[in-house]
C-alpha cells in the first residue's frame, strides 16, 4: 500500500505518474543524501515538449539523468554516500552517468528485461573498482511499475512495443497482463480525466495485482 512506501519511493512514483500525464515514459527518480534527505528529483522528459528542462525532447532526458543534472560537483562532496531511487532499472546510458558522476548506491523498483544495464556492474575491472551497489526493492513495486509502463506502451503503440512487453512478461507477466486489462477498461484515461492522485492509483492497482494468482505466487 502507498502508506507503506518510504518518502523517497513515494516521490519517485509521483514523478513517474507526472511523466505519464505528460505523455512521456513513466519513470521517476530521486536522489537522497547521506541523511536520507531528497536533494534532487528527476523524471522522464523525452517526449515532454512543453518542459523547459535543458534535456527535454532529447534521448538523454531519462529520469536518472535529469535528477543528476542538478548536482554541481563542488556542492556535493559526499556524493558517494548518496542513494538514487529510480522506478525502473537504469539503462546503459544512465548506468554510465551514475558511474562517472559518483553515485554509488542505486535502488530500483522494477527490472527492465529489455534495456536494463545493472549486469554491467561486473563486466569491467574499472567499473568493479567503483563498488557500485544496486538493489531491487520488492515484487509489489516492480509489478506496479511494469503495469504503469506497459500501459504507456499500449497507449503509444510504439514500434518496438511487443518486444518490450515480451521481455517484461518473462518475469512480471501479471503486471503486463493487468496493464492490458486496465488500458482496455479505460482506467488510465479515467484517472487522468478525474485527476486521480498517484496514491489512489497505486493502491487500486496493487489491490488488483494482489488478487491475481500470479502475483500471489511470486510474493
């Protein structure tokens, strides 16, 4: 349930929903300092044409990069102690940016079987020397994010849609299946028209997920 999420996750998913509302990929990210205080926020802005973010409209406007963009080197000397929360497993670009910026602790909600790059963490001695720590939270967060992002795929009808959905279905079929059901029901369209808050959306979707047999089996 939404009330059980820590503040960083609540902010990250709020940002993901904001991106969905702006017709761009629903991924959100926040960075917290060594004391757990949120110091930067980011969301996907690749297709957010009205945004004034300097990365908006480019292929670089991922949630993680827009969050890291605000970190001035001289203002964040303890950056290696910071933690980045992202609703989706980082892609190769974001992985590389985190590595070079100095982010060493990354928590992500959902695996990305299509473009996720956390396996790069043990591919080079240089990367290994940075001691980056990646951790996935739990199945509930993963299923919600996959459901939200799959719904976006169904809405946009991207040319690679089926390949992306198939990759996610290998480990989170319940999230993909529910996304299709909700899309066909018009759930997300209604949520947008009613200005439904993310906390209500999260609870309604996770409630549906818990009722599904496939979800009960993996938790």
